[in-house]
C-alpha cells in the first residue's frame, strides 16, 4: 500500500471504517471484492460520517462477508434478504446511512423481487452490488447475471439463460440513483457510492467484478490480471454506448450514471400521508425519533 | 401509572392489533392473507395515528425480514399472516432466533396443505411453529382461546420476545381471530413501550452477544457510540463469525437453554375441574371452549371430566400435562388437525389411554363431538 505517501487527513480517515484486526480477508487473491470494500470505506470517510451513523446489511455470499471487515453497525442476514432487512432499519431510523451489500445472486436472483420493490418504493437504502457474474461462495454456478453461453460449474457447455441487467432493472423500477462501474474503475466506483449515499431515496451502484477462482478460470481468463483487462476493454461509457448498435454492445459493459432523481423517498412520502391524515381530522402523534 | 380500563366489543384480530400497540409495537410489516388481513388493515390506520409505520411488503419473506431490521433498529415490531405466509417466513424466523431479535409473528391458522380450504379454520401449524425453521432451536408460541386472550396474550408475546430476545409466535386460529367478544383493554404501561434489555454497561465495551446469567444478551440499537452487530452465521460474544466446534455448541445450547430453563415461567395453562377428573380433555385455541362445554355436559351425566387448556404451546407445558394426565384414567385431545398435540401429550404421559378428536374438514370441533369421545373412554 502507498498510504505513507498519501496526503494526511481525509484519505486516512477511511481507517476508522476498516476493521484492521479482521484482516487479512478471506477472499481469493485477485478477487474484486477488496477493491469495492476500499471504495466504500473511502466514500464513507470522505463524506465525514462516523461508524455509529452507518448500518451495513449483508446477505450471504463471498461479498456478503464484507461486514466482517467493516467497523460499523452490521446486520448479516439470510441469502437474498438484505434489502428487506435494510428496509426495516431505514424506515425506523431514517437518520442513519443504511447500505445493503449484495452479490449478484443475492440481489438480483434469489432477491430479485426485493430489488424491484425496494426501487419502486424508493426506500432510502443504498445497494452496493458486486456483480461477478456467478455464485462465488457456492462454487461458481451460473447466476441470473451470467451472460448467455458463458461457462460455469452448472453450465459446462454454456448458460442457456440470458443475463439480467441489474442497473437497468433498478432504474426502470424507480430507483432515484443508479450507476454502474467495474473494479477496474476504482475511483469512479468510489464517486458513485458517494453520490448514491448523498442522493435521496433508493440508490444502487452495480460494480462488475472479477472472480478469478471460478468465472475467470472457466471463461479463459486464467489470471486476475486477465479478468481486469477484460473489464477494462469491455467497458464502454453510457454516452458512447448511445451511438452503438445492439450487436456491438453484446459483449460490452456499459458503465456510467443511469439516473439521478430527487423524487421523495418512502419515509418522506409516509410522513406526507401522515400529514394528510392529520388534515382530515385524524389525531396523529408526533413520530418519536427511533420510536 | 393508573390503569385506565376500557371495555369494548371487538374481533379477535382487532384485539391482537390493539394488544400489540399497547405493548409498544410501532412497526408492522406484512403481506395480506385471509384470515389475518384485518390486522394489517387496522395497522395501516392505527400506526399512522400512533407515530409508527405500516409497511405492506412484497411477500412474507420480506415482511419477516423487515420486522427483524426494525427490531435491530430498536423498535418493537410484528407481522401477521396465515399458513402459507407462515411457511414463507420460516427461514427468517430462524434468522430472528440466531440474531436474537425480539419480534412477534401472528399466525391466524387456516386449513392446508398449500392453499387447501383457503380461509377455513384449522389448528394444523402446531409443528410448523415448533420446527418450521431448520436447525436445533427453541421457540415460544402462545395460543389464545378468546378475544380477551388475543389482547392479553399479544402483550405477553411482546413481553416474552423482549425478555428472551427471541421471536414469539402468537398461534391463533381463524375461529378466535374472527369471533367478536367483549374485551377489557388496559392502558399501555410505560414499561411496555420500552425494551426489556437495554445495554447499560460502560460505553465502548458493548458486546452484542455477551449474555447475562439468564442467557440473554443486552441490546444496543444502532446510532449509539457502541456499534450494534447481528449475525446469522455462527458468531461469538462479539458478533463476529466464529466457527469453532466449542463456540457452536455454546451458542446453540445457550439459545436453547435461555428459553427452556425458563419454561416454568413461560408455560401458561388453565385448568377446569381437573382436581378429581377421571377423563382429562387437553386442548388449545378455539377448541378449548368446546372442550369446556363438553366437560360440563359430561359432569351432568356423572362423568368426572376436566379440562387442561394449553396456552403456551411451546415450550410444551410438560409439567402441567404430566400432572393433570397423571391423575386421569383417560385423556381426550381434540384438535383441528390429525394429532399434532396428541403426540406431545403421548410423549409426556405414557400411562393413560389417549383418544384424539380430530377434524380437518374446515369446521370447528363441536362440544358434542368431544362429549362422545369422553363417553367412549369409559366403554
Ligand atoms: C436460501 C439459500 N439458498 C442457497 C444458499 C446457498 N448460497 C450461499 S451464497 C450463494 C450464492 C452467492 O452468490 P452471490 O450472491 O452472487 O455472491 P458471491 O459469492 O458471488 O459474492 C448461494 C446460492 C443459501 N445460503 N441460502
Ligand atoms: S470465489 Fe470468487 S468471488 Fe469468492 S472470494 Fe474467490 S474470487 Fe472472490
């Protein structure tokens, strides 16, 4: 690490969010998860948050173990259910920054329904999805995001299903903030995470990532470096993608900010409804913080 | 605080909702299903008034998840459902057990399997409540027999949930949920609204799963200087993963023992003419009312019948069942299933003859059906 050369101040503040004693982490060498973890802790630090103001909710998977390395409030839940858990936290404690860290399987496959409805509800949870295009934790089986034809441990001759566009689904379903990057684009990832946290309502940052142990190895990217190079060369900005044909885009990863709206979030709308009830003569009590 | 008592005529489901509010519940997440839907409808209105939040989730899996999240955030939370929804909740009920998040799950039982005789009453989720979620675990479940019980036992359910940091199932049935009766409501007490086990130790020293002598850890909601941690995976006192065999044994045993060691206090039963009974009728929920009527009719015929009503289904009231059944020559167990409770009664009282009155046709059990079984034990 080059931290000794980094300027003092904000850049070192990330250490407050990292559980140094939990390191080294359990992820494989070359796994993209560490890059995203770094982006999160730097984003939290540069926003000037304190660990007690942050709640991280995780599902189950390799990325779902990220809470083990974070010095924040943490709720490690069941596979696919991080979003409902985070919803329960955020609704009752809108003052806290609530991040849901999920793999692609967690968020979009088993938890796909929750993704749709969290976005539609515009709940103020921030989903940070590490999309490694397969199920790392259980041995590299195909996920709903695995691109068609790719080889995985359960699609030895190619995946018959087509991959799901997580960011696209979230944007269409009504999320206020949606962006996609890759672990090759680390600085951009950090920026997107910061923007998602500061935007109101549901935010989702999808980060395309490397799983050299399974996805890379089975799809002729023998090393993590080759996976990184693939992310680099396949990435195309949303702007550039606008002028490309569907055929040209088939093997590409469109990165960028897909929406950034300021629609009222669920909590705000619920309080508006409460006010409406009051206006109609309902005797409503003031909400006690933390109830 | 003086108790303001308020007598009202209401439905079982309404009494459950009011009981929850009186206990301090301010968050409900659910997915509509008959015969529990009235609870959601009442919550959508009353929680607006009470400064709480009603959330209609996308399914029961999400509902159960959301109340666990709310509990983690420090709020008393509950959900209400019926058979199929209860099935969907099971994995996250296990999460509430493992993370020790107090919450209440109301199951207004209906007929099954699957959609079955939708909306018709049954009492067939006794074992689902006990063993629906995987792994070795303890669970607390309470069975109301009246609308008054619906109110009172919902408060007890929240009380147990907080005291044992555990999910508690209110295992009602359609008959009780939909009947209307007079209920005396008590004013919510200040204590009911607060958590039972708030962390009051030295700041900076909080360990989320460090249990006291009673096996129950204290609770610090997020936002304090001490970080809250909850973990579905095997963890130690710090809340961090610890997969050693010793730790796993310690954790699973503690989760089990914190409930079972207190079974004497948790297990509620009611007895009716059991002092000298030759025939004991063991029942729960709406069926317990028919059982009392049957026992009374039997007495008029000169048969010494008595009733044991199971109020706490889980932990099973072994002690009371053993005591009452030990005195009787025969035991009748009426239940709207094919013998889920009779099996438990058999487990604890191997002596006398056990006769089941079982009905799975979507109709309640009538007193005369139980009376016939009582008479039959003498022939
Ligand atoms: C209900 C349930 N089904 C299946 C599993 C097994 N399982 C654990 S992690 C996982 C997939 C993880 O994939 P992903 O979410 O993409 O995360 P990654 O490991 O790739 O980071 C599965 C299927 C489980 N824990 N729970
Ligand atoms: S299996 Fe894949 S996703 Fe999991 S830690 Fe290893 S490289 Fe990362």
